[in-house]
């Protein structure tokens, strides 16, 4: 990804941003937002529990990511379709029900066709229901935007999550097991002993921290290009705006 | 008489980071050389690789992070030396390099370099290696054959004295004291470690509070709550053998493993230990209690490194808690 491209879609001066407020959610912006700027795992630090648990191998990471990708896209589409029907007071139960439907579909499919995988992912597939990424996107995006942008948002967030999982899973599997997608790599196991550390929870946190650090370095380099950056009222120095910031209520009336 | 007005600091000292680190290196040398004597030339190789890779990683990471170069303050040499002293002699060389990289790059430089590391780099690297390579880090060897033998396979593997106390071939206290036992390179010779510790205290590099509290707490806990403790003691106190039996287990536990090395050289690290005397005592007692709990109730034989790293993490809170109040300070909520 060239730097110019990224510069094109985000980091405008405040005036420019205000002017483009209405046309902000371009497909390109939504996609890059999900994959990089607001990567759910490495930028928003959401869904950490399955992230640390399933990334012990690249294979389980990939399938976990794909499951989340499917559920996210489908549930955002349905939620967006029903956004004017769902009463505001019961929106959370409604979102959860819709998400749970798709999670059940995924789980039944996996247990029917990939029983081994089902066993290795274990509880983490049903737990997608309460994954905060899904709720966050449903609450902040799908319930406010039209159907097509919502589908794209769900897809790109899912891709971002899958890429993050895959990155961590690859690092942990290669260093911890000496394999990649269950293939034995040369050198590991003969010359180098695989490091148990990366298979254990501390190794998970360690790799997680390093990955967040790497993405942070990329974003810092981006931020250098923009000299005047308006600080967001909620105090987060997020490079993008309030799309899914936790302190959303703080910004009300200031951003809109 | 001429009166001079100047701003603080008014008391100056010639000590620099470099001179303190040099003192620590000098203090560590007797134990290192004793380790070389007991484990042969491979121990020299492990030490050299550890020190060299620590210095190289320090240089490279400062370079990459575009910070000024700090290898001349010798802190990386101390870290490398301490790391090597905490490794078994039979460890594969590439693991030493990985440990050095973890100590310097991750624990030290990623947190801002000397003075900013949140735990002791050498201990963190040791724990990383213990978790990453449990087998290589707990295979102890006793050297047999010539001292210049470079191969670790010439050695006979042995249990660490910590797990041996009940065994009939457990080393005597004297052997534990002079270092003729299995263990890490730098932890075996208690005599040499004590010489180094006395040197550090004479030079005022370290204060005795942390080691005193650490060793004292641990000793008392083993004495009162060990396996053959004072309560289930059945010997005859009228004979000298009875007295020896009474103190055998606590002294045995004191002299085996890395307790002395940890208490004098790693728990006293300036950056990661409390500033106040009260805090230092608390820190040492915490280390002693944790070491006792891990050695007696944990599933690991050695608990020194884990206890020190846990107390390292608590250090800022201990400091907050024990920091003295400036004279004349009024409490925030005090009634006026």
C-alpha cells in the first residue's frame, strides 16, 4: 500500500473534513478504515479474548477470522436493513439475537463439515455472539448507515480482524511450534528448538503487544504528514474520527 | 569569607553510571571465575557470548531507535554478565543470544533504555528462557573430565541441589558453600558471591537492607515452616549434631539455587528496587516470602527469579507507600 493512497483517503485538515462530512463514507475509506485505521484487533483492541486464545496456530486463526468475517458482514446487513424498525430501547437485545442467529449457522456448519476444527476452536465460536467487535459495529455503524456501506464495513472489519489474527497466529506458530499451517519448516526442530513461550498466554500477550506496536509505528509515520490535527474531544488521539470510539457520548454535539 | 550562592544540587559525588557499573562487574568477577573453574571452558564461552551479544544489541537498538549511544556506561555488560551467571552451562549458544536480545531490546530499550526498564532485564531474560526452553534451562550438569573440554555432552547430568535435599547423595553444606554442585554458572560459588557482595557494600554501591530482609525472611520461613521445621524437630539439642540438624534444612535451602546471587546482585538493582529504607525492607521481605512459597508449594524448583520480578513490578507502589513526607507538609484534607 503506497503512502500517497492512504494520505488520500484520510487525514484532512479540519475544514476539509467538515466540508466532506457528508461524502466521508466512501467505499475506499470504509475499507481502509476496517483493515488499517480502525483495525478492530490492533487499533481498537476489541475481541482480545478469542484473539489471544485461538492464535496458537495459523490455521485456527484463519478459520476464526473467517467465521467472524461472515457473522459480521451478514449481521451488519440485517441490522442495517432493520435499523428503522428496531425500537431504540431494545436495540441491544435485537442486535444480539441477529448476531446469535448467524453464529449458530456458522457453528452448525463447522461442526457438521469440520469437526476437528470445531474441537480446536471450542467455545470461541459460540462466544462470537458476545464479541465486542460485532456489537461495536452494529451500534456505531450498521444501525445508522445504509445497507451497502454496512455490508462493506462488516466485510472490511472482518478482513482487518482476520489479517490481525493471521499475523499473530503465523508468528506464534512459527516461533512456538516450528510449523506453518501444520507444515514443518526447515531449521526449526533440528537446529532451533521451538520456543514454548509463544504457545503460552504470556507469549500471546507479547506478540499482541509487538503487533500493536508495529501498527502504531505505521500510523505514526502517517501522522507526520499531517501537521495540524484536531484533537478529538474525548481525548483519544485516534487518527480517524468517532466512528467507533468508546467515549462516544463525550463527542455528541461537537462532532455532528 | 566569600559566600557563594548556587542552585541545587549542592552535594556532588564523583560516582557515575559507568563507575558504579564497573564496581558491579568487579564484584561479579569472583563468582564468574569460580563458575568457569567448576564448569570448564564452555562456561567462558557462554559468558563471552552473553556479554558480547548484550553490548551489540544495545548498540543496534539505540542506533535503530535513533537515540544516543549508551554502551559506554557498561550497563549492557552487567546485564550480559548477570544473564550468563543465570544460565546452565549446557545451554545451546543460540539460546544465549535470544536471551540477550530479549533482555536488551524488549525489556530495556523498548521501555526507554537504562533507568526506564520496569523489571531487571537479566531476570526477565532468564524467565523468558525458562518458559521458552524449559528443558534446556533445567538440565544441570556437573563437569567431568578436563576443564578445557568444550562439549557439554562430556558432562554428567544431575539434579539441582534444590530437588536433592532428601536424596542420599545430596551435597554437604560445605560443598554448597564453595560451589562444588550443579547449578547455573554464576550461582554455585556462594563464597565468591559473598566476597563480591562485601566489595559492593564497602564501596557503598548497594545497601544491605534488601539482601538482609530477603535472606532473613527466607531463612526464618524455612526454619519455622519448612519440611523438617522446628515444630516437628526430633533431634537432641544437647549434642552438636542436634544443633546441626536443626539448622540443616534452612542453611541448605539458603546455599542452594540462586538465592545469594539474586539477593545481592539482582534484587538490589537501582532502577527496579524501592528508594526508601522501609521500602527496601518490604521489598526484601516480599522476595523472601515469594521465594519460599514457590520453592515449597509451587511446581518449580527455583523461585528466586520469579519472586524478584514480581516484586520489581510492585516497586512503584512500595515507593508510593513508603515515601517520606516533606517537612511541614499539610495533608490535603486536613482541617484548617
